[in-house]
């Protein structure tokens, strides 16, 4: 199977997220880790579709949601 690579803009559209949110995940400024990515050269970032799918699958709820800190 041939790997499919997305630019940041394409990955954001595929995931339904903003490009800036993906950038924040890459930079580690958020508490949660983002999807795996590849740096091509000094500036180009690419995401494998399989890595995006795996990351989204890891966000699945198991149905045991607990709202901590609510009254």
C-alpha cells in the first residue's frame, strides 16, 4: 500500500481542525500530544494519513466520561 502524505492545510481539513491547532500540537504548547508528523527540509511538515487516523482513533471515548471538578 502506498503512503499518503498531507500538508498541514490538508491534514487540518481532513481532521476538521485548524492549522494553528495542529501547529500548537506540534510545538508541544498543549497538554496533549498531537499526531505524528514528518519534517521535510527546514520548513515543510507532512502528515501520513495512517498517523492521522491512528491519532483520531486514540481520541475515542470508552463511554466512561467523568466530568471532574463540576458541581
